C-alpha cells in the first residue's frame, strides 16, 4: 500500500458574496490537475486546496479569474 503525499495550499479570494460564489470558485479550482479537494470559507475568503503535488499560484489565479474573482495580494 502506497502512501500518497497531500500538499495543502491556502489563498485568499476577494469578491465572493454568496454561496454561488463559493460554488463557482470550488468548481474552477477543483478542475486544476492534481487537486483533490477545495474548501472555501465565504466570510474570510480563505480557500484551502489539497492536491497530490504543489499547485502553481498562476494556475490558481487563472481558475479563480475564470470563476469571476481575484486572488488577494
């Protein structure tokens, strides 16, 4: 039995105001290769991404942009 390593990345997303926003961000970020789960906290904008390998910030930014939002600097 192999043990897979999970990498966790946390970013902050600005502009989310409702549950639909959360769903959009979760869906787009979840499409990134290697991403296994996405947890989005609406109140803080905190997005925690679990993946099988490190995810480049540019890929996350592109997915968040596709959902209609932006990463905080």
